[in-house]
């Protein structure tokens, strides 16, 4: 009897430690996404503005700007999606989970997070394969390996896996406590 009562707090503290560690890692990943977006959006704007000035004022357009802007846009989209997932901004997830109440809502929200993680894992695996397969191909203007632009897919989807795992663990904890699982927007408020 004493062993059981001693064992439970250790088990709970181990789970709490893992959740706390994941939360800290995810806070860092959220900060990283934010910094990438803060750097890339103005960079893309400056580069495109410079292209407009070079083209229409100096009549000497730069050949590499359009390609760089496309690569920036892809990276911005992928990391913006990860940031939006963490903040609960994806409307389809809210739309589906808001249609249910009580235990059904909890189960549907849990299922949504499991399916999201499965999809993200496929994207990471296929994204790594696609990125590495493009190593020998060079971009026409910048002449960088096409692995670099393609690599945003596995990187950003790995971050989305971490964010979704945190939400899934929170769902499991909430379900076992007998409460209703919050929707994605409420998840982001609980984590902040």
C-alpha cells in the first residue's frame, strides 16, 4: 500500500515533467516561427521593392529577385501555418469540433489531433525524401540546391507535430479528468 502511494506521485511528476519539457520546447519553436516570419516578410518586401525600383527607375531588373521572393513566400507560408496551428487559427478544426458537445466533442477533438499528427508525419517523411532528392538540382537564378526551398516542408511540419502533440496530451489529460476537451482556440489560450 505504501509503495503504491509513493509510486503514484513519482509517475505523475514524470508525466508533468514531460509535459513541462514539451511546453518549453514548443514555446521555443513558437518563438522560432515568429522570428523566421519577422525576418522573412520584411526581407521579401524589401527585395521585391528593390526589384520594382531597379526595373522601372533604372531599367535594369535583377534576375534573381523573383525566384528569391517565391522561396521566401513558400517558407513564410509553411511557418505561418505552424504558427497559426499553435494559436488555434485554423478554421476547419474549429468548425468541426464546435458542432459537438460533451464527450462526443472530446472524442472528435482527440481524433482531429490524431489525424493531424498522422498527416503531418506523412508530410515530414515525404518532404524529407523530396528535399533530399532535389540536392543535385540547382535553382536557375540563385543556383542554390533546390533542397533548401523544399526543406521548409519537413521542418515546418515537424514543428506542427510538436504543437499537435502538446494539444493531444492536453486532450488526454482533460478527457481523463472528466471535463470536456477545449477546441483549438481554447487550447492556445490554455497554453499561453
